[in-house]
C-alpha cells in the first residue's frame, strides 16, 4: 500500500471510530472527560515594559516550580513555587513584576514530571525608539473547523515562525455556542454547547491545549479580546444572562484583571515604545441590542469606555495609535458591527452603531489626532480599507479566520467613502504589522505563512497608503 493510501485508510478508520464514539446532534451542555488532563499548559499575557502574567494550568491539584530569568542572566533569575487548586480549575496566574524593559525573558515550569520552556519579550519604554512586530487574527475553532486529529490548528506554526513581539487575539477565541461537526477526523471534546462555567472553561481548554497553539503561545505573549462566541452569537452584554459566566471563563483563561473598582473591565491600553500605543476595546459587555434604532441612545462601548477611548487616544504621543475592535467599522455584517451599510454598502437608516462610530471619528478629527489605525475581524476574510469622514482619514486592517468558515470580501461602507486596498478570502489567515518610527507596514499571510496582501503607511502622509 502506498503512503498516500495508508494515510487515507488511517483517516477513514479513525473517522468511523470517532463517529461511533460521539453523539449525534447537540450534545448536553456538559464537557466530556478530558483524557489529556495531565498536560501542562502555558501562556504569557498582558505584557508591559515592567510586568507580565505567566498563566499556567496543571492537570491536577499540585505544586508547580517556576524559574524566570532574562536570557543574559547567568545568576539563575527568580524562582517561584505556586499551587494549582481544583477550585480554580487548576489555573495559576503568576504576576511577574519589576521586569526590565525591552528584554527577552526565558522561563521554565515543572509539574509532576512535565517540564515546559518558553520565552517572551517585555515592551520598550514609552520614550524609546523601537521597531515592533505584532500579529493579529481571530475566529478559532468555529463550526466544522475544530482541531484536526493530526494537524490541530496548523496556522499557529506559521505564526510562530514570524517571531513577533506579541499577538492580538481579536475575538472569537472559542466558539462556546457551536458544536463541532468537522468533515475530517477531529480531536473529541468539543461536542457540546457551553452554558455552565465548567463548560466555558472546557471550550477554552480545548483550543488552548492544541500543540500548535502551545508552541506559539510559549514564545509569543498575547492580548486577548472577546467577541460574541465567547458567550453566544451576537450577544449584547446587559441583556444576556450567560454573559457573567462567559466573562468569568474568558478572564480566567486570558489572565485579564481590570482596576480594583471594576475588576471585570476588559478594555485597556498598552504602550510599546515611542512609535506605538494599542487601545483594546470591549465591544460586547456594554452594548445596546443590535435591533435598537441607531442614534445617541444606542451604544456599542458604553459612555465610560467611549470617554476613556477618546481621552486616551487624544492624549497619546505615540506615532501610531492602533485601536482594536472585534467587529469591523466599514463592512456589512447584517446588524452586529459598527456600520449601517447593507449588502451593497448603502446606509440602512437606524441600523448598526454608525452614530457612535461617526462621533468617535469626528471627535478625533476635531482634536487633530493623526495616524489612527483600526484592527478588526469577525467577518472571516482579510481586507485593508481606507475610510474618510469629513476629510479625516483612518485605515482599517481586518484579518481572520484562524480556523473557521472562511468568507469572501464584501461591499464596503459608502457612507465612509471606504476604499479597499487589498483583500483575501476563502482561506485561513493572520495579519502582521511592523512599526518602525514613522512607517507602518502590514501584511496578510495565509495559513502557510505566505504573504498575500501588503500595505505601507507613512506618518508623514497620514492619508497616504502604498500597496
């Protein structure tokens, strides 16, 4: 039998085995027993110039031994012993304080005979001239695109090869409301809809324990943002009863803590040197119902977050201001994004959240804020867009999906005088940005890492773009 025939026979046999073991239709909202529970999972999150969080999950209640040191530290660095407790889902969040800026750190974690190594880089200080490389994308494990039994989520191997400073996981980090109906043999454990805290945590764990995901997260720190599928499709936080437990699981697994007066706050900002500041939005927790009529009383951000965004972006002296939104500004998505555009790009009166979007853009224009770039996703295709309102130009860079149903480019929002600068559909993809002083270069790469779309922006010519 040829190698190709052996591979096909293996896949068919495994498919029959899995089909015989898995229930049909919607399974109960309870996670299956995890046969891989002994695996030690690691993620580095929320990195700044002087701190980070080392997120760990063990397979059982036990003590973990951790060593963290800069790569040039010959003295052995700092050592910790921490306990993984059952009442915290065997999760440990180890704050790392007093880091040196712009420094690569290595870490080792030992647990019950397992040993994991990795590294991350701290952010440069705000006054430093620094070249920064970041990746972004979203939509992992949707519908029939769950973890392949042989390859898992292979796009993360291509992402790991880019050696980025950090990754922005831009929404739909899980599909809590989907049942996995893959057409190829897949790793079991995703055949249910989450409605309990244990269920939501199991959905996060299903994606996190993929070997390719772990390979990437062990060498690249992450800032995660949620969208709808971390709870349920197209939800609006104030009216969604599942929102609190979905939010709890999201915070547990991505090591996000808001300020003491609002610990569940997910919007935040981070500075990476003189040239870059990143503003991460929460487009779910405070939003009005999608079907409400658009106007001053309808909001996606809520008054407090909108005020925070406008004040912080206006006050930033970074050359480039990246605003991360899980949903797009100028691409049709029925009713769940900022735009009021219909399928052909024409405005639909009362639809979307266009009133608030336009208020934000006009306020930034009035305050003379330059070099604003939005990162977005959700539409399952990649596209670079140029928007203009009252002569004020911003760019929107969309990427995704990582592993979900792939879409195609759509008509753009005519009310923003939007223009497409390049797009990619029908393939899993991620975005890459390099900020180097007054230059911002962006790429869309497919799941092999091949460059498919490229864009250059200049801070000296904020309305200019160069393919």
